[in-house]
């Protein structure tokens, strides 16, 4: 059922959820908005807007993720789907040549 609910999420909801998780992690690590903005090299206004609206440039989001030491979580974005059979592995290898 959870994956079915994900189908109906809207982009704005995802933005808000990411911003909410960032804010919680920032607070857990003991950073004020000012401290995190400085550490990440982003403007305080950008960080505040992100936490309020979920909107931020991707460059700034990556910088914030490094400052919060969670950059590895970005590796899953647009990740190549797994294979379901050896035939798919072989076909993909042939396409890559």
C-alpha cells in the first residue's frame, strides 16, 4: 500500500518532505540556520526559503547535504534500475558497446 501512496504524491509534497527532513537533521546536529548556511556556503535566505517552501537550487542542496554529512543519500537519485534476469544484464552490456 505504501508504494501505491507514493504514486499519488505531488512534487510539492516531495519538496516539503525533503525540506522537513533537512531541517530535522540540521537541528539534530545542533546547527542554527546561520551556521549551516555558512558551513554549506549558501546564503541564509536560500536556506530559510528551502526550509519554508522546499525550493532550492540543486547546487545548494548538494552543498547542504555535504555540510550535514549525508551526501551519500544523493547516490540513489536516478539510479539505474536493477536487473531482473541475466538476459537483461547481457542486453544492457551489448547496448553499452
